C-alpha cells in the first residue's frame, strides 16, 4: 500500500510545509493528518472556519446510499473504516464528544420496498466543534479572515485546495469545475408519536435524520433541496413546506406544524461537480485538489485527509483515485 511513487505529482511534492486553502471539514481534517505526520501546515480561510457546507450538512455517513455514484463505493468504505480512529482523535484532542447519533437507515426504494442499512450519522455541528478544538490543540496555523493572495503566500510551498463551493476561485493556476449546489433544510421538534425515532428514514429525494444526543436531541432534520442557485443561501417557505410534505410521506406525524414545530431552517452550498464525484489529486501545476465532495463531505473527510497526506508524502493512496482526477474537466 505504501510503495514510493511520484505518479500522483508531476514533481515530487516532498515533505515540505503545506498551505491549505479552505478551513471546512475537508481542509482541517487534512491539516490535522499532515500535522500528525510531522508536516508543517498553514490553513488560509477567507471567512471563518467551519461555517459553510460542513455545518449545513445532515451528517449521514451514507456509504450505503444506493443513489450514490458507484465510483464512490471504495473511497466511502475506506473512510468508514477510518472513522472510529478519526473521531477518537478529535475527541481526545478537543475534549469534546462526537456521539454517533443513529446506526440504522431505512432506505425507501422506487418500487415501494424499503431496506435497512447499517449506516451511522453524526451531528456535524458537534463534529465541527471537536475538529476546531483539535486543530487548536494541535497548534495548527489557522488564519481566518485571510484577504491576501494565496499564490503570494505560498513561497514555494505545496498548495492544497479544499475551499468547497469556492474552490474554483481559490488560487490554482488551473481551474476545476466546482460549483455550488444549494441545499435547504429544516429542523423540527419530533412529535410525540416519533419521540423514540432512532433511525434515519431516506428516499432518493428526502431524508429525516433524528438527533438523539447533544443539544439537538429530540429534533429531526428534514432535507434537502438540490438547487443550482449560485451562492444564494436564502430559504423560502414554499420549499421548506415541500420538504416537510415529502418527509411526511415517509413519517406522517411530521406533517403537522403544531405537533412537529419548526426549530430552524438554513441553506448550505455543497461543492458540486459535473459528474457528482470529488476532485482529489494533483492538478497540472502540482496543486493538490481535495474538493467537490458534493453530498458526502462529512463521510469522506477521513479518507480525503489520509489520501492527501499519502500523496504529499509520495506514497500510493489506499484507494484508486482515477475517477477523481482534477484533469477530467479542467477548463
Ligand atoms: N448529505 C446530504 C445532502 O447533501 O443533502
């Protein structure tokens, strides 16, 4: 698994300090893994860390979702295998818990049947708090509100672009087709009939994700829209009502706004790509891309961190990255 190789980089990236553009769950997970391997890291973030798609997500580790592209299967399974150690490390470094919220997903299929999947979910806000705590405990150089030129900041160091929906604008010489794919979502208090809901219920176009532990316990997320709306993050009542109605097709007790009152609603910007697959690998200018995770950023964070760290060390990653090559749609 660890044969030396430079096939992933036109020049050996060498074990030199790295600059990461973007402090979402992907960028900070990479930073933590590089730090664990003794590689110096600076993370540049134009806004605030972990405030975009990373905390808008529902937190399903949906490695078994039959609607995921088949090309995601191997890296999803790899990431699931890494999750216990990844999570334990965040918890140990930060002192903050990231409890598994659910362990079963009921997946509804087009033919009207349903199957049970052994999938876990997490609360991404708990994950984000622990990840940020871990990054701080590890002493990682994280610069929020960065307004300068990433290229000028590099000074010969390797650049990793993990700027989510903003990745196409984040300083590579080459540009990769990543664009925002908006998702609106609402969170409701679980009605009495569903107080003991312990599993995710999901069909192709809607999911209900209960929170069991932590500050959101006793509520459930109903999501999500998939929209091409640029960088707009507004929500609208018609879309939220439609999500509730679709959720109520799976669990009728969610239909009542009285019994299942709205707690909050929001919209996030998934980093989408033309083929719904991540961009993970070396670009034509030795820039490393780790973006475009679309609906699976939380799931794929540990695998992405290991893979990027392996590439930087010159090792062959544990999974085949051919389907994720940045060059497949350079424009
Ligand atoms: N990961 C769930 C979604 O993208 O809506």
